[in-house]
């Protein structure tokens, strides 16, 4: 066996052992960048800080891997590949500049330097791809990067103390900047040991610790919020009547399905005995906690005007006076029907609400008497329409979430399907009919995008 092949093989192994730590670091950094990019995209709101960090890590790790692959060590330098490697090296500082800026650790001078530096290094990368590597390109790049790193280091020192997380990030950044500064200065003269990748791992560790702390804090905050939402949900449920009292004249079923933990839909029974029924339904604009708070105000306003329970238009007018100017520009649609078994009549009024439905003899009639929405205009006025009622009549009040429920093709459930469903369920009890209507709407909709509330009343006197 000749000595020359043994020497060549041992030289290749020596080069590989020297490079493997950097290849490992480069792969780990690229992987971290890819994970950060996925998190930035998957979050409900696009995270620019994560995006710039991920791009910084991917380019940095890729440059590290390309610089320590075996081609250089074996004396092989393909022209095209060499251009790409050097161009990527010039591009690395660009996402780093924007990452530091989004981290809010740079002052006015740092932002000014960033605005000057990134177009220069971008131009060097493009020029390298176009005309090939030039010695003065590297000198310009190192000079720009060194100047930027000095400014960044100065601003990190000048910033002073902050929160523990910010202090840790600044420490990691400072270590990275010092090592990067050393490598760039040494790179001008050559013959240096590359310590910058190890400082990048320190920076990654600092960011990981902060991310873990913030994730834990977010989880604790979410747990507190969820607990508060559960309490709010129980409170909101408690303000809704559980059932209509036993009555010789009326059978009422109420169905309430909020889109989220708390909702802006509301219903109440302002009159409930053998001879009278007063059914009120409302829908607050928006969703979630703000709408639920306004719904509580609607209940108080309705209770305050309960003396007008036999006069729907006066009831709504009084409620509008109470709510106007107190709902933070949110508005309320509402409908109210007063039923009297002795006079066999209903009185109905509404505020920009979907029409009430009357099922009689297999035919569905819409009863509409709308004024302006509640809480929006101080000059709103309302009127009352009166109809006779007969034994066997079925009345339905509902919120617009029933009509606007959409399937996968974005086709709404609509009034025609609701009318047909009301006719189909005419032979069912009031409770079964209400269940059937709500279940049909839920089966139709691809996902519940609004609160669903329905009041169904049978006149049995």
C-alpha cells in the first residue's frame, strides 16, 4: 500500500473531523429557522419578529454548512456554487438587521445604520451573482457589517437594564455581536478561528429561554381568561329564563346556542301566566364578551320598562332611551310580542329584527313591524301591529344567525328553508319542533358563525 493514498485519506478524515462540528451547528440552526418560520405562518396573526429571525437562522445555518462542506477542503471550487455561497454570506446580515429592529433594541442611530447597510449588502450579493466574487466586495461587506455591529453593541450598552427577558436577550445579542465583530475584523486579515457560530447558539438559547417563559406566561394567562369566561358564561346563562312557567294557554320552548363561551343573543319572558305571555328576543352586534355585556344591559333595560309589557312599541321606545349612548356604538336588534288569551290577540313590534313567523293551518305568515335598531338613534320611533290569535297557532321568534347559517358552498339557510321546516314540524310538540329546527340549522352550516336563538310558542287556549 502506497503512502500517498494513506496520506490523502487521513487528510480527508482530518478535514471532516474539523468541519463536522460546524456542519452539525449549521444543520441545527437551519432546523431552528424552519421551525420558527412554520410558527410565524401558523400563528393567527403573522409574526414578523419570528419571520425575520427564521430567515436570519436559515441563511446563517445554510452559509455555515456551505462554508464547511468538503468541496473547498478538497480543492474543488465550482464557479457557480462559489458565487452562491458568497452571495448567501452577504445576504445573512439583512434579516439580522430587521430582526434587531423588530426586537426594539435599536435606537435612532441603529435604525439609521440599518437603513443604510441593508441596501449595500443586498447590492453586493446581487453583484456577486452577476459578475462573480471580487476581493473588494468582501472588504466593503466586512466594513459595513463591522460598523453596524459597533453601533448595535453601543446601543445595547446604552439601553441599560430592562425586563429580565429583555436583559437576557440583550446579553445573548451582545455576545453574538462581539464574536461576529471579531470574525469580521479577523476575516479582513485571514487566519482566524471561527467562533461566531458558537455565539449564535448562545443567542438561540437566550431566545429559547425567553420564548419558553413567554409561552408559559401565555398559558397561565389563557387559563385565567378561560376561567373568567366560564364564570361569565354561567352568569349569562343565569340571566336567561330556564323555561316558561306552566300555563293553560301557552307552551313556549326556548333554544339558545352561543357561538362562543358568551354571546350577544338574549331572550326573556316579560309576562308569563295563564292569560298573558310577553316574549322578548334581542341580538347585539358583534360577538364575545363585549356583546355579552351589552346583552346584560338589554335585560336591565327591558326589566326597567316591564310596566309597558302589554304595549310593545312603548317598551322598545323606552329601552332605546335607556340604551342610547351607553353601548359603545354597538347596536341591538330586538322583537317583542305580547299575547293575551282573554282578548285572543297578539301585539307585536320590532327594532330592525327578522320578522316573526306565524304558522296557522299549514301556512306560514311573516309578521313585520320594524323600527330602527336600538341604541343607535335617539330619534327612533316604533309602532305596534295587532293580530288575532287562534287555538293551534304557532309563533316563532329567532335571531339572524338562524337565517344566515351557511353551508360549505356559502349558501345561507334562508327564510324559505325555515318556512318549509316550520311546516314540516307542525305535527310535533313545541319542544320537539324547536329541537328539530335548531338541529337542522346546525347540520346545514359548515361551522357556526353566529349565535343561534329561537323562541317557539304554541297558543293552546
